[in-house]
C-alpha cells in the first residue's frame, strides 16, 4: 500500500494553489507555530531531530548545515532556495512548485525565521519561467494575508521573498555557482572554503537548500522532528519525492516513505506499475544522471542478495562496484531495447555542454568523453577507446573545483563497469550497431558467480 | 561569442519602451541598493521576450541602465544557453534530447520536425517563422519527449502532436 504523504498529499484539492484553499487545508500552520511558540533555535533543533537530509542530491544533514551558519552582528544572513532543477531525470521540484506553491513559500518563511534571514531568495531555472510567475502570485497572496512583510502574525519578525530566474545553465544548481548567478554573473563555482555559510550571497552568511528540503521543514515543524524521524530506515528519514522517467507504465512524481523496496516502486500498483509495453527491465539510474547506472540484476537486489530499498544507504550498498546513490531521486528506467552506449553518450554530451569551462580537467575531459562516446556509438570506435574513457575519467575525478567533473565521470565509469560487453559489441559490430540496439544484456558471468 | 548579425555592428542605442522600462525597474527594485546587477539575467529575459533575441545594441542599453560595463552583460548573455545572441525565428523550438527524452523517442521527434519544417537543427525556416534548436534536459523527464517554445512546455510529444503544435503556432494561438 502507498505510504504516508507529507508534501503532496493535498495536490489534488481544487484551488490548492491559492492562499485561501491552502490555508483552509492547514496551510501556514508551521509559520504560526514557529513564530508564535518557538525560538529560531528551537526550529533548528526540530530539523536536527528529524534527520532531514538535503533533497537536492548530496544528502547532507539539513540541521547540521543550518547550524554552520555564521551569525556576526550587523551582517544580514540569507536563505536561498535552490530551484534550479536541472539534473537529467529530475522534475520533482517543478511538480511541487507548480501544484502546491504555497508549501514552498510556507517552508521559506519558517526556515528563514529559524535562520534569522529577513530577505530570502528563490533561484529558479530560467526554463521554469511560468513557475516563477506562479510563485510570485503565491508570494503576493501571502503578503496580502500578512504572512510576509513587516511584523508577520504580530511576532515582530520581518521577511521579504524574491524569486530570481537563471538563464539555462545546469551548473547553477551547484550552490556557489548559483550564488554567482544570483549576483548577476556567469555561473562559475567558487573555491571552498569559505563556504556559503560564512561567505555566501554578496559575501554574507547564506544557507542554500533545495526546494523539497525547504518544503519538508513544514511537516517537521508541524508534527515535530521526532515524528518525522519515525518514518524511514536508519539515516534515511521521512518521505522523498521521486521523479520516475523512462520506459515505465506510469512515469511521474511520487512521494514515497523512505524504505519502500525498489521492486515495489517499479512494479507496484501505487507507483510505476512496471516496465512499459510488457518489456523487461535492463537497467536503472536511481538518483539522477550523475549517479552510477545499475544493471537489472542489481536494481531490485543488492550484490549480497538482499532486497534493495529506496534509502540513501540501501541504494549505495556495494559502493561503486555494485551500488549507486539515491541522489536527487531522479529514477530513470531502461527497457531491454535501450542502448546503454547511446544513453551514456547523451549524458556525456550533456556534461560537456554544461561544463562551465573554469577547470581544465572538466572543460577538456567532458569534451573528450563526448567525442570518444560519439565514435563508439556511431561505429568508429576501437577497444582502446574504452580504455581511454576510463583514463579520462580518472583524470577528471577529484581534480575540479566543483562536483560537475565527478558527476560527468561517474556515469561513464559505471556504464563501462556493468555493460562492457555492449561497448565492445559496438566496436566489433560497427555496422550492426547502426541498425539495431544491443538488446537485453545478460548479467556478466563473474557477477552471476558473485551472487 | 559569435556576433554575425549586422544589427550587432550597429552602434545606434536601442530605446526600450515605457512598458519595458517599468518592468525592468520593478526587477531592479527587488534587490538591495547597490546590488542591481542581480537583476541582469531577468532583464535579459525581458529583452528577449520583447525583441526575440539579445542584440549587442540592446545589451549596451542594459549595461547603461544597470551602470555596468557592456562586457559584463555580454559575458552573462553568452554563458546562459537560453539567450539568443543572433536573430532567430518568431518561434524557437528547443527540443530536449538528453537520456530520459532520448530513450522515449526524442531523436525521432527531432528528425520529424526537421523534415516537417524543412530545416536542420540550428536553422530557421525560410519564412522566418520557426527556429529549431536542441536542448539539454528541460527538467520534464516524466512527460518526455518534450519541447519548449517561448517558455511554454509541450510534453508527451508524438508526430501528430508536433503537427498540431506547428499549426497552432502558425495560427498564433499559443501566444503566452
């Protein structure tokens, strides 16, 4: 059965995008509770207790990130919401903001109060301009109803909210690139340290959180951090929005309780209902394009034969050898007809296109990977090209200012690790590779033995 | 940055309309005093919405308004892929082609649009109506294949749907 929903339970209520309907359905209760009954530190404490981890992909504990915020006297602090959702396979924040915009506005108010910010920003990717207008309408409604502006609900707390668009750049999802962009500059990531918690927007202490993270603060404050932490397993607490795409019967955005099995998520009636067109599962990328791809036999079970669960820990079980990551929850499913080389090529092209060009290993390396994969996909590749890809990977990984280089290297490394035969087949059957896909790959003999 | 268009060689300043200036000033007012450069990207969107692209003369006017160097505007406009640095058709189709769209048929959709409009990716139709471009991940993977035109998403694309979209734009019934 479907689990509890804390974020998108009410999206189907007609008019929920308006202030009145949202408020009548219990909206803005967290603002009321926090501003009237809690100190900012008490709000931070609840978030710590909840075990909430950053929902943008990195999974860093939110309460800890908040507690790092420097608080020098007389210097403004900022909360910046990262709505630059651009990781291939991820479209959950768009869904949340479009369907229930006041949830984000409410989360921004409660979180800004906790952090002591009096102006907060939502940075949204430029392609989502229509959502920027939805958010601005919601902000105007919240202001008209006394939830924003001066002396919110008589608490003496003031807050303004501003939405700012990007212009089409994946890199601006990286928090320091986002801050550069919000300052009206090119999105080149900054060297860390100093971290944004010390020097962020305009040199002031800043917290950058993903849309879903900020939205999750609402149920945490309403029900208490401990209640939230009761959902889930181990250090994966609460609920998570999963963006399901690819060859599924029912792709879309699902809110899951952490700990649902991957099998249930792919095949269950409450979720994706299996692979489209009666085909078989070939592979899955469970956390957005940057995380390692898993071949069918490692999707629903770990290498040790245990059920794979939708949690940070279980999806990472086996490390990079046989595991992956929950990442942003961008769950991409491939049926038996899909070509892994072609898919890997599109990702390499994506990263080459999106590299900001600041660090040579990433700027040059992503371009090389794109070219080599293009050769392989189009039947001009050699066996040395496969080795070359692995070499390039090693030279990018860990050698760049921001994680885009790693994000570009990992999916290629994982695709070769699990689907080497398919890459080799493109070399040995160049003409055939042009006319048909490789089809369902059998698990490698040694991997079957390892099971 | 390629500045092939002769318009980009024109040094005549562009004068923005009163409506545009009102919108630009309201964006500048969103940021603290002295931080008006933060308004730049949104202003470039306003320029592009009004002129279809971001020309050098228009960017020079933006620089004047924000009291920054023109290069600070060019370097931003050329970094972000949404800004067209050369003239484009009335309607720009940006078709997503990254993995999640590719595995459900974006390549076929792109080929179909090329054939239907008789234009290659990057090109503009002879009547100046449509420009076809590709995009890397538009963030709508569950509704793939997807294209975006003038900030509007067109999802679950099929050949039939592409026909309808093209007809609707020809009839200008998709104006946002």
